[in-house]
């Protein structure tokens, strides 16, 4: 979900989406000036229309959308599969668990100067950046996180963190070189892993030989001055060190 949330948030930044009061994702190319002025009545209609006309005259006219702050965050949560519908800042905060340290996907809230229970603006935190429909002059932006700008943080309850990447299995450790030490008084080194093998020589107590492998029979295959040989694995005669 977090990957889809970030993708949706960044897409609207890249598409130069603009701020219009009550906007919830309408394409700029599908609305009219009168529609915008109706939405912005009593607020900043001229500034909103100016931003809209600039987009309409440029290369983003077919992809830019209209959002206010809660419309933008609701849109992103919809795209992430964490929410269906559209609500305002208060409605978004009501669906959050309040937190105090931002992590990826945290919703960021400003509140009324006279009522800390009245959420008035909302954005999304990702990797040290804040995404929000900031205002009519700038539209949807991604900018460095400003801790002092926001008064509340919340984790949207329906937003599930992505599964972590599986930890790769570590490579098996390189085998440690081992040595066969003769601990019996003497023992024969043979040409095969059997008492029927020809005797190469007799080893004596304290002699050591690099281990090459352990034969299927259990005998030790060792490296000697006379070439590869085999020596019994019986503990009264030899041991690995």
C-alpha cells in the first residue's frame, strides 16, 4: 500500500496538479472557469482560475487534476486501496491513530489557531519530504519536511505497511580446512578406504595430514607426501582437528 500511496502522491506533483477548493481529482481539461469560480466563491477564485489557465496553456493540460488538501490525500489513499470516497481534514484525522514521529505514509495535519481539535490542512510524509496541495499559487507540491509547519501526525488505520523485502539466505560458510591427527601408536595409510587397500606407509602418533574429504565409508581422504591416501576414522586411531 505504501508504494502505491507514494506513487499516487508523486504522480500529481509530476502532473502539475493545481489547488481548487473542493477539488477531488477532476481533470483540468474537463472543467470550466465558471465551475472553478463556483467552487471558489468567497475564497480566491481569481488565483485558482489563473493557475488553471496556466495549466491549460501548457503541456500538462490532459493530466493535471484539481485538488484541495483533503481531496488530494483522499485521492492518494483511494489509489493505495486504503480508502474509498472523499472526506475532509477532520474526517481523515478521525480515521487515524495519532502518532508523534513521522514514518513513510504518516498523515500530517495543521489545526485551527483557536481550536486544536479542528484540522485545517493535511499532507503526507515520505522519506523526509511532505506532499500536499499547498495552495492556489503552487498547487500540489513535494518539499522538505518542516516539523514546525504541522501540529499533528496520524497513521491512517486502514493503511497497511508493505511487506518487507525478504532477507536473502546467507551464503553457506566456506568449509574450514581440517587436519587429521594420528592419536594411536601407529596406523596404516592405504590406497583406498578399506583395510583391503594397499598400504602406502605407516603413520605414527602425532603425525598430521590435511583432510581432503570424508569418503562414503567414513574413512578420511588425506593429502600425504606420497599422494592421496586413506586413513581410518576410528576414534582410537585418529581425530579431526
